[in-house]
């Protein structure tokens, strides 16, 4: 995809429904005690993999429109082992959360993924699920994984997460629905809490105390109507573009503003960005609003481990903003970036360098020396990673000579309409 530089970006847009919540809506819908309607579903390759997965497990999903579904829940223990392995494609959220649910079912379930997903760590969910009494096998720590449940109640555990990961937390909480007693997860740093919010709405007993979150077993999940706000992570490329391209003013409407997801806004403000939020409201039990960003001169900043989970998927875009900000910017304590859809420390640093940035990798992050000027441009390789494909495109609009994004089709994973909205 060739992306030409633009003099400025001006406009009002909306983005598709949140991917994290869309996965959870279909998965929780599948084990609810009846029909769950979903509006604002964020359709993408990832979330279609989740629809296909629950269908393979015997759940009927009616698609009324691209963004409207009904999931006919089969109840907590109603999932049936398919003859074939379940293909999670590129979706880490699907594989890890589904494993937690399957631990409470009866039967043998095999989960597979594409080459990228098969390179990502899976012992991080297998280990706690085994402690709860499920049989979980990984392939040398990776997918394919096999989950075998007896259908009997799992053991309730109290588990200190070794890594700040919402996917791991969610897998344990979902398995906790099937436990004998209350299950507790203690997080090193707070991560996104969409699972907790949704399960609470469906009638589960969720307790939060500081860094700990507990869930009690349930007899049934109440079927609820789920409305999904726009995906902050899909809004982020446009917000960063508006911040770095002089003369820009962009508003993204109806976007999710869960504080555990919007760390990028605080970071951009610290850098001097002009950000306003209008029409604050609640969409489906999640904070939401309209976000406006107006371009301004930026200065560098530092991001430490405690802040990382609130913008983990936006750190590639932060790197680009930092290239345009005066002075040095640093990201530390973000080793998790190495086990995302690509090694995002290497792919971001290599990609931005090739188009003219002064950035270097560290073990657990990167350092950027920024100047308030356009990057040169050139060829940007997406490495099959959707967030990289969007990063390359935004780097292109903000560049002097334009950028050819190689592997641009990776945007299909989370945001098929990305280029159309950018255009
Ligand atoms: C997600 C959690 C994050 C994030 C991923 C989606 C989720 O991963 O990077 O894109 O939906 O729970 P980790 O929880 O593993 O950090």
C-alpha cells in the first residue's frame, strides 16, 4: 500500500467496535443461559475466528449485520468437543480466554493458531489452569494446546500473575466460574478489565481489592444485551496522526475510554498534545466519548512499567509520536512487546529506522531521539502484524516522501476498514 504524505488531516470519524470486548461478548455469550445480542461488534479476522470457534463448539450465532449478532448461549457447561482442532488463527485473546472456558467443560479440545500465534507463550495460561485441576498440554510452551476437562468443579486458586496480562487474568477468571469456591488473581499492575465488567453484568460475583480481583462460581450467566463502543486501539492511529501532522484536527466519535486502555491520551498530553473529550457517556457498561486531537508541538517523555499495560498496543504509535517530539523519549519495562503478534521492539525499531527515525531497541523497550520535523519515508515492513501495518501508514501520511507499507493487508486482523477511513 502506497501512503502519500498529507499537508494536514481534518475530519470526523468513527471506528469499529472494540476487539477485546467483541471477543469477550461472543465467548461469554456462548456460555450464557440464552440469547445474547451484540451491537457494535468489531468485525475483523480476529473476531470472526471467535465466531467460528464457538460455532465449532456447537453454539449458534446469527449475524444480522456486519456489526450486529445474536449468540444463542448454550449454558455454562454446554460446549461440545468438535472433531477437528479449533483454529484461533492470529488471535491470542481467543486462544487464551477460550482455554479458560474449556477447562470447565467436559471433553478434549485442541486449539491451534497461525505461525505468529504458535510462536507466542502459552504456559502462562496452562500453568494456572493446571493448578485449578484442568489437564492442559502445550507444545513446548506454545500452541497447539490441548485442554481436557472432566466437567467437575475446578479448584479455586489464588494466583499472583507473573506478567501483567489481561489475557491470562481473564483465562483464570473465566475458569473461576467453574470453581468450587472464590478464585483470586493478583496483578502486578492493573490491566484492562473488560472481562470483569462483562461477567459482573451477567450476574457473576466480582470483587476488587487493590491489585486483586476475585470471582465466585456461578450457576448460570444471565443473557444480557451487549453494546460495544469503538475500539480505542483503532482510534489511536488517527489520534496520533492528528497530533503529529501540523494543521490537523481529528475527532473520533463513540470510542471506548476505559481508563485501563487510554494511557496514550495521558502520554500525548504530557508531550504537549491538545486533546479534548466530548459527550462522555457509558456504552455497554464501559466509559466512552468523542475524542478530539489538534496538532501541536510535542516534547519527548518517558514511559515506565506501571504505565505500559494502559497503552501496550499503542506503544508502536507512541514510538512514531516520539520521533516527531523534541528531545529524547524512553520506554522501559515493556518486554511484553517481544511476545505480541510480532516482536514489536524489533519490528518497530527496524521499521521506523528505515524511514529515517533515530530510534534504538533496548531489552525491554526503546529510546527515540526526536525532532519536530517529518521523517523521510521509504519502505515499511509490517511483518504480518496489524498494528505495524497501521503504524507504517500513519508514518507515511506524516512523512516527506511517503511510505510503501509492505504486508499492508495485515490490517484485516483487527481493522479491515482502516485504509478506507484514512483515505
Ligand atoms: C488483550 C490484552 C493485551 C493486548 C491484546 C488484547 C485482551 O494482551 O495486547 O491485544 O483482549 O485481553 P496481554 O493481556 O497479554 O498483555
